């Protein structure tokens, strides 16, 4: 039995996208991952309100929704704090061609900076752009054949724009 | 659409292609896209407009052309000219050269072994056609295999065809595709499913991505053929969530196929109906395992369940489900079109046909290649791959990613094949070929893959959840020079334990990289052992010192 339809947590228009996704799948429990994808894409993260709303609308236990949301790496329960992201590929080809040194150089620069610069340094599994190894995604843009110096140069550009 | 309409459309589009004197193709594969080839397409478009050539020389972005290390690549048809490392500054010169003298300084020779030694069957149209236009796919014979299957063959005949071709699963395990199809076809259940596994998660593998992005209609056609053969009318395309371009192109291709009546109800006026939906993976390597993949499509946590029952008997929502890898499916239409004998004539006794490989690592030509099975690794690395760059020497090649193993120089003449590779402790895997040179530490390679398995373990069974952490810990000790002979012995016994007691393939194969590096490079492990046991605990996040950095590798080398 499907639960009675409930109202979205807020007036935000983005909920329409999430509603449409659930409707397209006939409010079946198996629409959960697709719905979480849509929510993550619209809001950037999954907060408790969203999880509760999706659980109630699809008629599945909140614990189940939470379990799925925390199992998959693509979903995040916290908003992304930093304004810039820098994702270092740590796939095999990149690893072999110097990704560890890239990651270390970037972390040294950002994570150990007491001024807390608005950049997140993340590591990703293979981006499947192995021809570009070692590759880094700067704010969604893949850049290949990098050295630590070249990568730091890009970061510095961001920091200078900020200040 | 009826059969005549398909032929007409195909002819019409093929004819239209011959009417245009020149065409420019720009590689829009993932690697070249990373080098901004999308901007290149726009720049060429602008330049063509400016010179009033947009009608006589259209430009299109196409799927991966293969030679990623020379990207971005631009090709001029029908002259067969290929330009490499193209930047926006070269655009006006390239456009001006169309129909005139080619620009020698940008040319990429097409008579090098990288191109001539390949046999492109799965990748036949990849890089040749615009993946976002169904007209292009139809012009090169797309959906004719589906037409043949539906109008001239019974489902049983299709399966016999696949069986005779000797095609085996390209996802890694190498299970005979025909047998799998037979099992699903035999299952008595009115509702069955076909699932395409596009959740390519091995680090260093991008074969499926190349096919999905370069020729999505080929895979859609194959899924419909599979549906017809096994008696399924619903299909799911399970694609890795990170592959946004693949997802976009697949969704577009499905829409175009539906609009042209190539998917949906009563295809070609026959009683056969087939619908297709795309489902996104959400970033879990283990989701590539069949039972975990089913859990993912059903909207649950992607953890594996014990087999049997196999998905072929009880899969998606308890119904018989055929799960095939992207490259396996993409091999089907040529088998129908050219016959099973033709396909079986390529390859070795037990490994037929061609296989797509992602050639990466310390090798001159990196990219996507397709060769007949039975080709030796030496040919792949030293002829097609062009050897080892920067004056270094070959040390080993890693195949099969985190489930595979390393192959040293003495086995370079092993012909590529499922059994042949297994005998020397490696596996075909999904097709990643990673070349290692004399600067690579084998312990470090093993540690890298163990770290991958450790973080990707779903945590359901104890041997894998705990074993991978412990093995990673021991490998970190060895690579930081703080391990004793006792640690090495413990590592070996753990390998045995995890291999034999884990629930699914991830855990069972996690020790493979360790076992194979131990088999061929035991000296490297032993050389870093110490005789004084250290009681110091190493934090799990410890990393060995970073290897020396390198300059931008071999651009144009």
C-alpha cells in the first residue's frame, strides 16, 4: 500500500523535479536511487528533510532510505562547504604517472593552510580518462598531463580571484 | 518502421553522406574532451561558417578514435587525413587545408602499427559516426542485425548463432554468452529482463565507456536482439553514474530509436516488443557484481547475495534476467550480420573473436584498442603500443585491474585468451592493460589495488571486510620497510583465506594482485623486509613516500 501523498518540505520549486521523478516511476520503492540522484543533483546534498519526504512518499522505511543514501559514494548528506573542488584521479594509470605526488602537493597547499582557503581537495577513483594521466578535475573540468607545479598554479589562480 | 523503410532510410542517409565532398570529424571521446575537443568542434563550426563551407564540409563530434595519447584528434574525410594534438590556434589552417594540401606538421600517420594491427569489430563505427544522430548509425547499417533476427530467424536460431560464434563474456569471467542466453531462454516465466552492465568500475578501464559514448545504437540494437532471443520485453541499461556523457548519449539514442519504431511495441511489424530504461549507478564498485547490480536497480544497497540462485533463473524482481557486459552485447550485431563462422574464425581455440582493451600506463601510445584474441602481449605493447617511453625498460604488465595479476617479461609471448592468461596467474578481466616500467615498485602496485578493494568492500561478509584491511596494513608495512618475514607469511595465509571464503568476486579476487606479484617478484617483497620487528602501529591512512614526479608524459613522444 502506498502512503498518502504528502507535501514537500518547503515551497522550493526544486521539489517539483523530485516529485516528477517519483511520479515517473509510479511511486515504486525501486525508484529510490533514481529519486536520490535527482535530489542530489537539484540540491547538491541530501538533508534529513529530503530523506524523510522521499521515504514517506515512496512508502519505504526511513532507515532503508538512510541505508541506501550512505551506501553509495555519490550521495552526500552534508552540503559542500568549499566553493571550489579539485578532484585528483587516483586510478591506476594516474597513480603510476604521479597522482600521489599531485595529491600530496595540493593537500600540503590547501589542507595545511591555516587561512582555510575555499578549496576542497578530493580523491576520486578512476575517471576513465587514462589517456590524460595524471588527471585532475578542477570544478568539473578535466585537466590532464599535470605536474604538481601546474596543478598548484591553477589553485593559486582561484585563490587570487577570491582575494 | 517496417523493413522497407529501414532499408530506404539507410540508403537515403548513406547517399546523403556521399553527396558531401568533405567531412571533419573531431574526437569527442572522454580523453579528448578532457583536452577541450568540444570547444574545438565549435571553433571549427564558426570557421566553416565564416568561410561559407558549412554546407559542403560539415563537422561533427564523434566517439573515441582510439589514440588518446595524441589527442585531441581531428580527421578529414574522405581523404583519410588525421591531425593530432590539435589546438584552437590550428583551426583556421585546418579548415583552409580541406581539399588542399594537408598540414604536414600536425599530421598523425595512419599507417603506424597502432592503426594497422588492430581489428575493429566492436569499435567498427566508434569514431566514425556522430553518436548523437541515429541517421549516422542507420547509414552504416545500424539495426539491420535486429531486422534479420526478427524477420528471418527464430529465437532459438539466434541463440545457436551466438553459441557457435564462441563469444564469451567480456566483463571478466568469460562465461560463454550462448550458454547464458540458453539458460534465460529456457526459464519458464512470462516476465524476463535483459540488463546491460555498463557499471565499469575497474580503475584503468574505459572500454565500455568508449563503446557507450561512441556507438550507443549498437548496444541498444544488441539488447533488443538479446530480448528477442531469450523472450524478454523489458531491458535496463545500468550505467556508472560518473559517466555523464554516456548517460546523455544513451538516453538520446533510446529516444531516437523509440521515435523511429526501433524500440517499443511491434518492432518492424513483428509481435516482438521491447522497452529500454537507463538506470544510474551511484558510485559503488561492487555494484558491477551481478547480484549487487540487481539490488541497485531495485533501489536497494548494492550488496551481493550468494549464488545460486543465479540471475539467469531468479534475477530482477525474482524474474529470469540476462546480464551482459557492454562489449559482449556490442559484439552481437556483427555476429548476426557476418555469421558465426566469421566471428569464430578470429581468435584462439577457446577464446574467439576480438577484444577491446584499454592500453594505459608506461607505454608510448595509450588509448582504446581492439585486437583479435590470440594476439600476443608483445605485439600489443611493443607494436601497437609503440614500446616504453623515455628510455626505460619493460618490467611487467598488469591485466584485469584489482582482480587480475601481473605478467612479467618472460611471458610476453602469451597469446591473449581466457585460459592462457589464467595459467600464468593473470586474467583477461574487463580489458585494462596497464604497462609498468622499471621505475614501478611491484609491492606498491599490489598495495594500490588492495587499497582499492579495501575501500570498495561492501562490508557484508567478514573475510573481505576485515581481510582486505589487514592485507592492506601488511602491504603498507612492507612498502615502508617495517615488515618482518613473519608479516609476509601472514600476508600469504590471509590471501589464501580471503580468496576461499569471501562471498562474491570482489573478495575472492582481491588477493590476486598480491599473489601474482609474489609469484614473479618475490625478491622485491623480501628485499624490503627487516629483521627487527617493530611494535609501532601504522595508521591505516599511512602512505609510502610519493614516487618521484614526472613531467607531462610523452606528449607526442
